[in-house]
C-alpha cells in the first residue's frame, strides 16, 4: 500500500513538472511572437514604413544631360547610379550569392541554418561565418546601426533587421533585392 502511494505521489510530481515545462515552453514562444509583433508595429522603436521600404533613400548621382542626350557631368556625394537587375553581369550575381548567401533563393529573409551555425560558432568560439542573409545585410545598409552600441542594443537592432528583411522579401523579388543590395552595399 505504501509503495502505491509513493508511486502515485511520484506520478503527480512528474505530471506537474511536465505541465510546468509545457507552460514555460508555450510562454516562451508567446513572448517571442509578442516581441516580433511589437517590433513590426514600431512600438519598440523606429521601424521603416512601407513607403520607406518601397522608396529607400539612395544617394544617386545627379547627371547633367545635354539636349542631344550626352552626359555633361555629375554631382554626387556617392557616385551611384540606378542599374536594373537585367543589366548586372551574371558572374557578379553568382559570385555574390556564392560568397554571401548560398541559400539566398531558398529562404524568405532569415536563414535559420546559417543562423544556427553562427550561434554555435560564437558559443564554441569556432566561428565559420556570419548568419546574416543578403536581405538582412540590405536591411542593415538601408537603415544603419549606431556605432559603439552594446550587446543588448545590437541584439535588439538585429531583431528589427530580421523584421525588415522579411518585409523586403514580401515586397520585392529576389532579383530586385540583389539589385538593391549591389546598389547600396558598395559606396563608389
């Protein structure tokens, strides 16, 4: 009889433990969903609007063109021009994807496999590359970080970049993202 009471007591404790574990698990994911919802709504700091994503500020060069179509000169802070995707060299696009984001065409803004690898590399101090996708890097260049930010601020900004990357992936084709990346990533 005493053994049955002990086993019932152990079973109840085990069930309570499992119930608490599931509650913690559900609470964690609810907090993550709320965090990303608040970030995307702009309740936790600046988030670019759809219009800003649609028309990002790019320092294009101003060209002075004569009546007969010749470029007489340029005025610029950064010598950038608007180049559509179909005018980009195929080897440039292939090299960019191969070196920066091999799974670019397979993810929707966040590459969880690369992210896991990067986190594991940081934990084990055997870094094998970053976890940012090309789209996240584009988000970073469109809406740059402040210098000398601490770890918590940078982590929070990284979450915002994830949200912006997902929004970019929803609103632009992969080819448009590559063209915007190349236009923004390399100052002339």
